[in-house]
C-alpha cells in the first residue's frame, strides 16, 4: 500500500476534494481492472473517455479519482483530484508508485521514423554480450535481461513502462534501451522518466493520420530532446535535415553522427553485400552481418551510444561485428532454387525506398526483383499511393496485397495504392488481396537468382482483419511456399 499524497509528487493539481492522506492499493486507468482501494485515472482517449467510467470504477472499489473534470456526483469518502492533464498525471504517479526506477538505470530512448527497433534491440544485444544485465522496451518485445514479455505498443503506457523498469532494477539491470514513439511522447507516456540519453534516427512520412501535419510530427519528436536533462546526451543523425532541429532547445550534450556530413561519429561503406557490410567507423574497419546503407546509420548510432555510455572503441567495434539482425528487419533466406526471399518491416515510403535501393545496390540487374507490399488499414492514407509509386518504380514486378486491413476494406486500400502507379509502370503491377496468395504468386513468378521482397509486416506473426488477429508470418509463409515449389 502507498499513501496517496506521496505518489502525487510533480503532478499539476488544480483542485482536491477529499483527503490525500489515505492508503491506496494500485493505480489503474482501465475501470475493468479496478479493485478495492485503487486509484482510477480518467483519461480522455481517442476512442473513449475515462471520465465516463468513473462511476463504474467507484462501484468496483476505487478510493481515489484522478480526472481533468470533476464528475457531477461527488461521493463521500472518495478523494477526487482535478489535474491539468490526466496522461501527464498518470506518468508521474506511475513513476512515484514504483519509486522512480528510471533514476536507478541508464535509460536511453531512441526516436525517429525508421531504425528505432533495430537500434534499441541491437544495443540490448551488444550490452548483453558485453556482460551487463540489460532491459529492452521495443515494438518487437520487452526484455528484462533474460525474461521476455510480449510487446503491444511501440511505447507502452506509463504504468507498464515503470512496472518493467522496476522489474529491471529489481534484478540488477544497469542499462535499458527504449523505443520512444511520437504517440508515446504526445500522450505523455515518457513524462516522469529520467533518460541518460536520446538518439534521433531520421524523419519521414508516417503517422500523419494522428499528427495531421509533418511539422507537428517533427515537433513532437523534438519535445523528447527538449526534455532531456543537462547531464544526458543527445545523439542525432545530421545527414537528416531534421537532425539539427532536434538539438535546438536541448540542454543535453550534443553529439552528431553521419555518413555524408561532418560529424562526431562518421562512417564510410566500403562493401555492401547480402552477406554483410564492411564499414570504416571513425577510421576503424569493421565487418558486420547487417546489410544496407540504412543499417550503416543504425550501426553508427549504436557505436556512438556505446561510447557515450562508457565502452572502449575497440570493444564496441568487436561487439558490433558479432551483432545478429533483428527479427523482421531485412531477414532473408535463399531457397534450393537459389531464390532470395527478404522479409522487412518497411511500412513507410522512406523505409520501403531504402530497402529497395539497398537490394538494387547489391543485385547484378540480371535478375528480377519482385516486391509484395500492402498498406495498413485505419492508418495514414496519404502514404498509400506514394509507397505504390516507389515499389513500382524500383521493382521488376510488384504485387499489391493486404497488410493489416483492420476495419477497412482491403480492396479499397489497394485501389488507393494503385493511384500512385505511373502509366509506364502499370504493366509491372498486379493486385491480389489475399496475402498468402500474393506471396505464392511471387514465388511462382521467381526464377533462379531472382529476389522477392515481402514488405510491411516484418516481425508480426498475425494479420488483423475486422478486429480479429489471424496467425500469419511472412517469413514462415515464404519458406513453406518455396519448399513446396522445390518438390
């Protein structure tokens, strides 16, 4: 049990009805999870408003209500606290409840459009291989050193973040690497956390269904760096035109990395093959198992972060050379027919273009590059024709298909994609709504030495259709289909 007044530190309170000198059990923002003596935080969400569930929370035993608007009916014996922002309040209360675990770790946040998962996951892998106990909060999974938990969001809610950080502290983790999404920043999920450092990867077209404009999307990312303390470091990719913007108001130590510009950490690609990359990083050559120029940026950010966290250069390079690629990020297999199939999470125009250009840089041009790609439903519609244009321009053949249609008609999504195809590329494209059938068709079209790219879902092992998640794994599917072709 905690005393309510003790977990309200830093919360911006406008008014209180009742006493804060009461013992409380736990904190919840989902009324269905409320138990006796819990604190219910009423959050105004995009779909529902927690204020509508205050009565339900009270009926289940809530003893304190955190809200932005007092309810019409005030119940005796219950404490009501009106706050400026319920999201922000939840973040501070959660941190206080778990006794501020982020202060006891070296917490590094990675933000940007592409590369967050790769950088966070590989930093976790690198520091684990260096002998440390480490935590990871990522899109793919949550790791408390050896213990794995399933991830549901890129940036979990404030309660979950602090719960897992506390678990990391309990078992003696020294570092934690965390993906920080624009949604997470905007919804104040990272408030109340003390970051040792922040990394900016890049910024391109994404989430404009949520943020409405690119400027708003950029400025939300910038808030993360604005809030870093003076003792922290801020690492930014200055080859991206938005890299310098992230530094404008930060108090943290500013560190730059780049492949093309002058920077504190620089890299040069010496060789780029399907077997890996040969890089020169700060005048040291290192061979890595990762592929493509986008991974050269990721590895450079990882190197810079490792050095800023205290590793020696040679040790960091040795560990980088041993890193294994992340699930669903440029994962590839070569079939017995010598067909190369690549599965990648690329679900933004920039990411898709990077992957296709990487493949184009490596291939001989004597083989076909067949791309299978779709766009998610209930998400940013403006990127659909752009992704189709990129895929049809940079591939030999393209199959438009379903991604996660969610509540949208998949045929309508594909029709919106098709609008981006330029006339000279029409003959390259075909549309097959069923994703498995689309992958099967790509396998049937491929000859020896051809390359199949299956983009958009990467590590995901499901397909979401009308609110139901069906088992579907791109890598598993293409392996099975290529094996059948061989028989």
